[in-house]
């Protein structure tokens, strides 16, 4: 059965036990990393997933806490003899900058580098990213400072649906992405421009009629709050969980 593993659950300021938000979708044929802060190699090992199985990388937006690990990921894969092609998906805004970043590392001269294919997606709603026989992934432009995508992940086999808000203010696109989802994974950075509070995450889960809510991208360490779940419950009657690093959800 496919599963989603939280490799990190913190907002932009990571804590000792909470890496920046990123997650891994593990299927039988495809392994998809969703965002890439810092260096994910050790996190793959701790999650028990073979680093070399990585087939796809989805980059939600070009902020450092979501993409800073891309050069390190590509170099680590290369040094470990990765051979299979890696597909990197994102909005044009993101992919243009990732290519530019890699050019600064002169990666065109890294010998015997494995094939990397870039997919530039239009900034629209419910844009298909992946339509494999295991799962289907759709992206929608949400409301953050720069072009940012939320995701809807549907298992073809089980029919289960996971939705991920990514970094966003409350917006209709998240409600649409999460319509009838089994799980809505929603950010809870706080009621700041470009972000949402736990209360607003609860509101989104209620409006989308999602069956459960996981809070992610929340303040940790010295900024941690222990009232996030209670705040979300003020707006939403279903089960609410604070996502933690290495927690896994069946898809
Ligand atoms: Zn961001």
C-alpha cells in the first residue's frame, strides 16, 4: 500500500525534533519527494526508504525552507550512483530558479550525471502533475507571496484522497483541493500574510468536508504552542492531529 511519510513538519524555523516541512509519497513504482529543505538523505534512511528509489520531486514554491536542499539532494544521488531519471515538477517561476541555482554550481560539468527532466506547470487550478497507475496528483495555485502550489493526491487503488494546503492564506483553491478528502494536511504557521492559523486550518477542513485534519508547518522549539489542536477544534468537529516528523499515513 502506498504511504505518505512526513519527513519534516516545522515552519521555516526548524527545531531540534522538527525539520522544515517536506514529505515523501512512497508507492510500489514511484517515490515522490514533496519539497526538499536542507539535506534529506538521512531522513530517507530513518524513514526506511531507499534513497535511490526517488523518481519524482515536486517543488511547491521557491522559498528556502522548501527548496534549499535541492543542490545537495542532486549531488548526493549522483555520488551514490543514482541512474534512473528524476522528474522535477513545479511552477515555471520555481523551475526557472532551480535551474539557475544549479547552473551556479556548474552542474552541467558533473560527469556521468543521471538524467533530470523538468516539468513547468501552469499557474492554474487542478493541474495534473502525475497520473501513474498507483496515484494521481493534482496541483492548484494557492495564496502565498510567490507562486505556490497546494496538492491533491488520489490513490487509484484504494480511492483514498490526501490534500495538502502548502503555505497559504485561507483561499477557495484549498477548499476545492480538499473537497471530500480523507485527510487534509494544512499549514498552521499563524494568521500572518501568506499563511494560516490553526483556527483557519480547522475552518478549511470544515468547509471542504474533509474527514480528518493534520496540522503541519507550525511553530516549533522556543516558538511552539500547545493549543494548536484545540484552536482547530473550535472550527472543525472531525479528528485533528498535530503532524510529527516520521509519522506516516496510508494512502
Ligand atoms: Zn513559503
